[in-house]
C-alpha cells in the first residue's frame, strides 16, 4: 500500500508541477500557476502522513517506510531546483524565455556547482535520517523499526558516493580540450 502512495506522490509531484507551469505559461494565468506551484510540497505532506498513519496503526516498518523517508528528504532538498529546472525549460519552449542555464563545464565554476549539489545531497541525507529517527522514536519498538536502521546506512552510502564528485572536481578540475572555445560562465541561479 505504501509503495503505491510513494508512486502516486512521485507522479503527483510532476502532475502538479506541470499544471502550475501550464497555467503560468500556456494559459497566461500567473497567479493560478503560482498557487499550483506552491501546492507541490503538499505532495510530501501526503506521503509523510500516509507513512505515519501506517506506523501508528501498528504496521511494521519495512523497505517502503525507509523509501518514503528517503523520498521526502530528496524531494525537500532538490525540489526547488527541480522546479526551477522545469520552469526554465517550459518558459523557453512556450513563452519565448531565454535558453535554460546549463551547469558549468570547467574550472572553479564547475567545482562550485558540484559542491552546491553535494550540499543539497547532505540536506537530503539529514532530512531523511531525521525522519527515520523520528519514525523509530514514534513507534518505540525496535523489532518493528529494524528495517529503518538499514536505510540510514543506505542514505549514508549515497552521501559518501556523491561526495566523490565535488572532491574530484576540487582536486582535478575539468579543463577545456585544446582548441575548444570556453563560453563565459553565466551567473548560475542554482
């Protein structure tokens, strides 16, 4: 049941986002679009509510409860940049907006970008682990929450692997190939 709620929330995220952008750019209803975009985080509220109801109702935590915590962490940490990413592309495609910004390819700008993305991953890890610990404390039964401890390990593994990108770009920054034109780095809004 909870896996279906997670899938519905993922689909709901993109449906509400698409509706908000469509209202903003296709229907030219900026207020309606803004209202719909503000509703995107409500999808996360639905997910955490369903998870809490399941656990409070006597359910034993399993893989899906941990997945819900991980989804919530990554959705909160990366949601704003996902919305901005979609908004830039939608505005360019349907409203004559400027071309979407791209991530920097080289040098200090790329290193800064990678550290910023790692910072989002760290926030996602902290939120996910915090939600897992809150679930464990809420249930108060080690036998029913054993699976959640494994998720803290999984999230920590993702964080450790993700850390390789900014470390690599810090130690060995990417450089353009000989003869390749390097465009001026625009001020990144991410």
